């Protein structure tokens, strides 16, 4: 049975990658530390929102997808607030 949770080091690496992908997609300039934060927090946000619709993403790929989606949402919200 595979554990759905990933370790902290993996969360940082995958979160950084998800944040970087979101940064490229959204054409923003955040820096590596902000990318990691956006990816990790974005994964939590996206997993919550997707859970409301009955979608559950697990494992490394699921965390990467959720981190990307959530980071894009957070970047969009940040842009809306700054305007």
C-alpha cells in the first residue's frame, strides 16, 4: 500500500518545481523561495478545492499537478489584489 503523503524534502522539491512551472505559465517573476512557497501552499489550496468536487490527487504527480494549479490561482489572486 502506497502512502499518499510525501516527505518534507520531496514537498520542497516538488513545490519548487510546481511554483516554477506556474511562474512560467503565468509569466511572473517570483524567485526560487517564493516558487517553493507558492507550490506548497498552492498544492494545499488546490487539493482542498478539488476535494470539494470529489477529485483526489495523490503521490508525486498529483502533488505536482495540484501545486501547479494552486500556485496559478495564488498568482492570479495576488495580481488581483495588487491592482
